């Protein structure tokens, strides 16, 4: 800059009584004041357009995830049909004075319905695992041909072992299908038990696999951790596999299972918030909750009336099992009857009679139900010796 230009600037500053920085600040303030309204309008417009764009993008992601999956929903029923080669088999299954059918129902906890329907026998129970064990055992008995109480107990034990293997296989299939790696084999085995559980008429394992796919797709779109989101969704309901055996909500039971077998803490955080029992600590936890809502909210996916009915049946068994000396209890006849088997060494005949009345009174005071419920307490003694 020449000396003449410097001299001109100094003279201008003297006339205006402002420095260069002060003049710049004054100009900026003036422009801001004149354009303030235009700026605010523009900012508001950008915020509105941005929000609309984000909403549209979110809907596109969810819609794409659902469309890419598009699994059909099949509601699990409360009965299972077993095909028989001829109606003559029905007589063998019933047995002399009904001893076979009574033995079968006692061991399996499933109601056997032998009616005039040709070529089939119906097994009824709200517990899918019991129904599958009973179905497999009955098929083996029919194939063997020797149907009597001792053989029934043997076949039921074999069926229980085979169903346990099926559960393990179903867990492995779910993990393989979703691509979730690093889970403890014991967690996978427990996960497989969900194949025989339903929630609002929806198969829990199929629901969990569906959720894992949805959560993974959304996570990929928004840049979240895909593996954590998929794993959290897959195991989110694992507590339901043991909720009838362990005290607590299925979320809390699930957390304890995963912690016990050393599951990644990020996966636990992702699964534990899907029922708002815990805060959303990560993005993945929000994705698990969103995918749960998507999977359960599709038309036909769930039926509230079935879930309420199953809850009532489980509550009936829970009341019976709370009494000392009860070995096992089964709800039959669509909840109109509960059979309780007691340990003979702990409960006398007189105590069994009193227990039936006490359970009936507890049911009356604690549960709501239509009609009446038959409470049957069964005390059976067996003495076994071996001749050598």
C-alpha cells in the first residue's frame, strides 16, 4: 500500500471518528438489522424443510425394511392333531377303563381328545412344548403298537430328549439366518426354546428373527452398529424361555441370562430397553424397540385375546405350584380344570383334600374367570422293588 493511500485512510478515520474495525462492525450490524426478518424466515423455512426431509427419510427406511422382509404371519393354535392309521388305535390309546389315556395325560400334562373325527386324535394344551412332546410320544407309541402306562412314560422321556435337540437346532438356525456371531452356545440353546413359545399368537423365535433383520437394515441405513442391533433384537425376548420357571419380568430374566454367560454389554443395553424398563443408553437400544413395534404392529401379527387367555391359564398353574408339596400341575379343558400332582411323602390324603379346597379359595380370591374351575389334587404312591 502506497504512502498516499495510507494518508487517505487516516484522514477518513479522523473525519468519521471511527477506526477500520469499528466501521466494519457498524456496517455488519446495519445489514443484520435490515435483513433480520429475511434471515429468520429463511431459518424457519430450512428447519421445516429439514424436519420434513428427516421424517420422509425415516419413513422410507422403515417402509423399505418391512417390504424387504415381508414374512407371512401364522398364529399358533392351542391344539395339535395326530394322524392315526386306523380308528382301531383309539381304543388302544384309551386303554382298559381309560388307564392309558389317564397315564398319558398325567405324564405329559396335555389333554387328549378322542372323538368321532376319523383318522386323527387331538392334543390340547396352552403350552406348545408340552404339545410337541405329547405329539412325538404319541406318534412313537402308535408306531410301536405297545400302548400301556410303562411304555407311555418311556416314550415321553425319549420325546422330551428329542425336543431338547430340536430346540438347540432351532437356536443354531436362528443365529445362522441372522448372522449374529459370538453368542455363548448355552444362550443359543435357550434361544431355541422360543420356537415353542408364542406371544399374542405370534411365534416368539420367528418374531425375534424378524426383528433382527429389521433392526439390522435400519442400523445399516443410519450408520449404527449393525451387529449389536441384530444381536440385541434376536435375544430381546430370551427371558420368555424361562419366565414360567424364574421369578421376574422377561426383560430382567433375559438380562440375568445374558450377563451370566458373558454376553457383550452393548448387546445387553440394546435389548433391555424395549419395554421402557431401562433407559435408552444407545442408538441400538432405540432400534430394537422400533423393530419390536414394527414386527408386532403389522396386521395379523398379534391377537390380544389369545395372550390374555394364556396368561389366565399360567396364573392358574402358578397359584397351584405355590403350595408346598406340589410336584407339578396342569391346566386342562381350556382352563376349566386344573390337575395337581402332589408328592406322597410330603402330603397325606387328608392334607391333599384340604389343599384342593385351599387352592380353590385362592383361585376365587385372586383370579378372574368365567364359569367355574374344577380343582383336582392327585396323590399317587408307587413302590418299586427288583427281584434278582
